[in-house]
C-alpha cells in the first residue's frame, strides 16, 4: 500500500499494488501456471516458506495477491485468501475450521447452498448444525452447545435483510470457545467491517458488490490473525479452489469503484424502498434504511450505510410476485446481486429452491417474497418500471 493511503477510498485505489519491473501503474495479469526459481536454494526456501516467492499459481500469484492484499486492508485483517467462487470461500471456511464432532450455529435464512452444503454433506462427516434467527441474541444463545466451534452468520441476511449484532455475537461465540465467521456479502467492506467488531473471519462472494459488474464469479476470505489465515490458505490450496489471475485482475479493477457504485445504488434504493412502502399492493418492505426495519437502529450503529438490497412481500402472494417479475422492463429477472444493473428475483423458486419448504417457512422466506438488488440506473426510471409492473397485480 502506498504511503498516505489511510482513508477507505485511498485504500481502494492503492492497496495491493505489486511491484513491476516495467513500472506498470496497474498490477499486470501474471497469466502463468508456474514460476521460475533463481536457484535450487531459492526454490527450497520458497517451499519451506522462508521467503515470499511464488511457486505455482494454485499456491499464490502476484495478480491474485494484489486483490487479496487490497481486501485485507479494507477489512482491517492480517491477510486474505481469494477463491474461485463465493461457495469456494464458504467451503474453505467450513473445511478449514471444522472437524467431526463439532457443532455450528448459523443464520436460519443463510444463503441456500451454504446451508445445503452443511446439512447435506458435512453432516455425513459428523458436523452438526443448528439454524436460528441470529438477529435474536437469545435464540443464538439457546442454540449454542458445548461442542459449538463456529457461529456462522450472514448479516445483512439473504433475502430478509436481518441484522445480527456482530459485537454481541462475537462475545457469545468466544465465551463458548467458538469462532465467529461472517458472510458480509450484502454489505461489502464499504458498509461493514466485521473483523473490527470482533469476528474472526469475514467472507464475501466477490461476484456481487466487490466486483460490481456481473461479469466475474469469485470469493474471498479475510482473517483477523495469522494462524487462521494459514489454515484457510492451506485448505484453499488443498481443495484447489484458487482464483484465476485474470479473474483477480477484473475483480480488483471493479473493486476500485466500490464507494462510487455503493453510494449511487443505496441512494436510489432508499427512494425505491420508501416508494414501495407507500404502495397499496405491497404488504411489507424490508430495507435497512427504513425506520420500519426491525434492526434499523442496530444497523445504523454497525454499518455506515443501508446498502442497495430490498425485499418485499406483495399482498397477492405468489401469483402477484410472478406477475410483477414477468412485467418489469428495466429491472432484469435474474439471480445474483450487487451489479450496476437492477436485478429482481423470487427466492422460493430460485436462490432458496434447494431448501425444504418447512425450513424456508421457518426462516421467513414466503412464497410471495421478492428480492430487489438496486443498481445505478436513474431512480425515476426504476420507480416508473415498478409502478407499471405493480398496478396489474
């Protein structure tokens, strides 16, 4: 990181820059599978970990390191590990930090595949799990067991925008001998920094706000201390879910405009959310920036802004939701989130379709729930698009 890069936006632009023999302002794409050693002794030192040289791109690469160092600086962690997808980051955290006989407490409405991986696969290796409303500290406390070794929270949660008190969650986890792992994808480092609030590991699907352009899939984990970082990196290299250098280059390029994109998107999201809340067709709206949000005050203390994600329920239920999604013209009917374009989706049939109906209902994911990821289009155009799509419903 360049001298003087102390503020968040300065870190966005300058953190992670790697030295280049030709003076490149931007870290080049080191599109290579392997790296030459200066000598046999140098090779031995690299494999022994006595020098910070590069060996093989699965183990490390200057372009990937540039992205990792930037995110680590933004998250105020000791380092970061980039992965080929968001689920690669989730898998790395699970496998590196859990073993047979351990127990996990997790957010009930956590991203569907994160729950499926735990309940459908890790359970077969002896890892037990309990899913609770982690926005309720008593519910989290009651879910803990003596063998709980990880509290895994998603805040804001997908798709209900629930907020978990990270400082309190860290205290509960640590008092029980457990680690706190936070999926902070919906917030990005611009709005929330879990490590500073006591979390041990923070992860992101960089596919979303960090990259911000819906053209790259990837994940990343940042750790608070070196011992955890070492475990995460070792597991990533063993499972082979490393990020590709070109992937890392694109994500790092997108990351540099994170503040600009988030400010524009959340300003528009606030206007859209207030408009939706006043519509007769809408039963309720969940947007962190609305005073009606159950954890509005907590979010104001824990986050530096409400973000760009909105969930809402139409009074007409599933049929009304389908009608809305089929009639929008500017918003795009697609999964994922965090890009410059506004995306609209139906969690029950899309992102959470693999979760059993009973568990979906327990997590508050109704059949008529609609999720909106607000982009950077003109606010007037988005409101008009939703108006014309809502009225027939």
